[in-house]
C-alpha cells in the first residue's frame, strides 16, 4: 500500500510576552508538554488537494477577522513548517479556504471528491490535528446530509466520528 498523503496542520506563531508579570508562578506544568514547548499554536488541520493547493476550514484561518496573526503557516507530519503563500479561494458562508504555501514540493495528495459515494450509515473517518497533538484518525458513520439553512445550495455532511478542537479543516474520508 502507498504511504498516505501528509496532512498538514495550521499553526500560528505564539506571540511574544510583553511585560506581563504575575503575583505567583503559573502552574505551567499542568499544560500538555507540546503546548508548553511548541513555538506555534496549533489551530486546525488542512490537506493537500493537488497542484500544491491545500484546503482547510475558513474559520481555521479566520481571514475575515481583523485580529488575525500574520503570517500563517502549515506544518506537515514530519514537522516541517511552510508559510502560506496565496489564498486562492475563500468563502466564510461555506467555511472553506483553498491556499498555496511557499517552497512546497508535493509528493502525494488526497483526491477531492465533491460527490461522495458514501451512503447514510456507512463508515467514514475524520482526519485532523486533534487537540494539537498530531494527526488522529477516528471512525464513525455518515449520519445525514442536511441542506444549508439559508438557501439550501449545498448539503452539510453530518457524521458520528469524534472531532476535537484542531480537527477543523481536516478531511472526512470514506473507505475508498
């Protein structure tokens, strides 16, 4: 079998502390090791869809948020960090963004399927950077296709596989 395509995560650099002092020492040892020692804040997942393009959830990059920290980066499963280069497509109402990154040399990709073959109650898998602890694959069922509430222009896919903070923007895969 082929090695699965790398599923990058979308971290952003931690801001430098600016003159903050505390009355008592903070119990930082209660934070997970990765959060205490990583110079990035993991905020979601993305996946390579071909031609050096990546797809993630729009809210992961929060492009319509004035407080957005720049620049944006992705990190692959080998921990290599790439700076986001261009935003090719963005829709906050559909919650997606397609982008490229600087100096990325594609090896493999996931095939994007806009017309899923899965039927209700068939097995699907969520893939994402759950809780910022690395790529996690979780199994569940496709439970419904729900029309978006405003105009019914597309369907939301609902599923029972676990999704944690950090899974946003990750792939939903079927067995194929």
